[in-house]
């Protein structure tokens, strides 16, 4: 499976890293995601950090006793990850891989809109089904298409119809970002994974920029 590696190269790994460690909103979002992931992970279980960026999440998982495989196709992100996680890589508590098939894990995490860089997720979930056993999970943080904070932008208003009718739209831009409703991603995950949980629920879906989707391997 090919993953677009131009997205991460729009900024240097250092710029990305510093931004996400200094943005109060993003630090809070990351903390919630990490907490949810570690509550789901069995004690001492391995995990794959898919689209690991500069290794911020991976270091947290490793520090809590989870050997973490990292897959990051962006050269600039990977370069910074190798520096930031040098000690963990030497100790093999973090393991860098070049292909998803290089690991077998009970859990996969994909934080901060990694899956929004895909036009379709069927091939990805098909591949993940080969490395995640039954009962395992995929936890993804995706951009929330229902977030009303984006309603001030013309591109959001121009695509509301597409969202309601098709459950998906893309914004022409250098970053190639797509927006999806949970049902569209859930349909792409079948028959290997079922959508088990969406966070936030209820009216919270209108106030949060990110939504967390938990898929269970069937």
C-alpha cells in the first residue's frame, strides 16, 4: 500500500514537533487520545503507531511499557523521529518499520488526522486486518466534519451538501485533506473491523475539532 508522503514534508519535522508541543489545544487533544489508547491496551501489549510523525505518541506508549512499532512515510518526520526517540530505538522499546507487514500487534493508533490523508480507507483496513488479530483494535483521531467552528469558512459551507449526501468531500489544497462522516469510514472498514465507539458523542460532536473512532477487529 502506498501512503502519500508529501503531506508531512510540507513542514520540517522540527517545525511540526515544536508546534504540537506548544499548542495548548493540540496538547490537550493528544493527552485525551493517549489516555484512551492506553486504557484500551492490555498490560504490556505491543502497539503500532501508524503515521507516527516525530514520535511524540510513541515515546509515551513506550514509557508505559508498550513496545511501539512506528510507521512514518514522511522523510522529514522520520528523520526527526530517529533523533527524538534515539534512546528508545536503541533499546528496542520503539521499533521503526518500513512496511505494515513487519509487525503483528493487537492495537493500532493513528493520531491527528493521519487517515484524513486517504481518499478511501478500504485498502488500509484490509492491510491492517492482516496484522491485527480478532479482538484487537484500531483507534483513529480524525478531523470532525460536523465541527461548527469550521462553519465560518467558505469551503465548509460549500461542502455541506456533499457531506450530507455522500458523507465525504475533499478540499483542493497542497495537503490533500479529506473529510469523512464516521459511517463512511465504518463502511470502508468492513468486514474486518466494526466501529465500536465514537468520541465525542451527542452534541459534543459539534464542538470538537477532532473525533476519535474506535474500530474492533472481528
